[in-house]
C-alpha cells in the first residue's frame, strides 16, 4: 500500500511543510503552489545557479522515450532487488529518489512494491533540479509526490527516509546523511568503465577509461557492491534516443551523427556499478 509522503521541509527556513488546499505551507507563511500536474516547486530562485538548471526539454523527451522502450529494465530490476533486500524486515518505510529525472526508476520501485509486497506500507518522493523532468514524471505517475529541488538543500525534514537512491547523479553526502534515518540505506548507481563503450568509441578519438570510485565518508560505510554488465541489441530508434538523452550528443560532430544514422551500431554494453551504504549516526 502506498501512502502520501508527508516529511517535506520548507526550503527557506526548514520548517515542516503541510498541505493546505493546493499548496504546501509552513508556519512562517511560506507557501508553494501545487502545479496542475501535481508536483510542487521547492527550488527558490536564490538556490538556483542558472535560470534553467538540469536537463533541457529535448534531453528529457529523449530519455523518456528510451527508458519507455524497456531497454534499461535490467538496471531497474537490479535496483528493485537491492531495495527488496532492505525492506524484507520492514513493514513501513519511505523511499526518496534524489535526482529522479523523469521518474522511470522511482516508478519502477513503486510498481515493484505494489506487485511484490502489497502487504507493506510505503511512501515515495522523487525530486530533480530540472523542472521539465519533474513535470514529465508527475504527468505519468500520480501516486508519487514529485518536486523540483536541489541536492544541495533537500526540502525534507531530518531523519525522514529509510532508503535514499542516487542514480547517475551528484551525491551531496551531508544532506543525504541528514535526511536518512538512523540505520538508513543509501543506494548509489554509477556508470562503469565500459558503459556504452561501442557508442563512445564512435564519438571520441580517445575513450577515457574512468574507474568507478567508492564513497569514502564519515557519514556512511560501504555494505556491498553489485555489478551489472550486459550487452544488449539496440534498434536505430532507440540508439537515436539514447544519444539525445546524454551529453555525448552535444559533444559529437554532425558527420559522426550522420554516420551513426547510416551505419548504426547494433548492440550496446550496459556496465552499471551499484553500491549500498549504511548511515553512520
């Protein structure tokens, strides 16, 4: 069973936010309207580093199209298995997806919980710095509370989350530590050395071999790592969406893009590194 997420904090003074009609308000009188799509913008202008932070609309549409094809279902499946291991002995829990994008992985968690553990009670919250991504998520998945927000000042009360996911994002460990409960779990996913290697070899003269680095922090300790490596067939349509949802598209020249259209690669390597960390409190 899913329950509404009720641990929002005012991004201006950290007071609890309570829903009042079509807005969330704190005792200081700060109110944030709920959009017609159902999300709430908790990113005040003074917390923005640019006018339109995060992914642009074209990247969001491409990512939504690609992920909707199911190509990354093995990634979502691995994430849900990690969450299942954590909730086996929990009856009630809350999950936060930091940097949720257009909501594919958050929604995958929601569907997994409803289908595999219907007897449990969960609340979910997803936020992202990009308004376009949050708007896309909120249009599709009404059972989840979505917000425009930043990792640098997460609008959530202290000690509110049992599980926090940070998937291919930019972790802010002090904030993650603050909002997680005692003994809470952080799940981090990042690209491995050979992720999309076939595509990168077509785009770049020299392919950087970036090694995955584990978090070293007094806030958390490592519990386990899981490596997902698969080679998957890919259609031209999915290849085009994959390109346009990543920064690679904006770094390649037109000739390379044309060549990929005329002679596309037929498979891609998915190389994802998952790591789970336990809170130190």
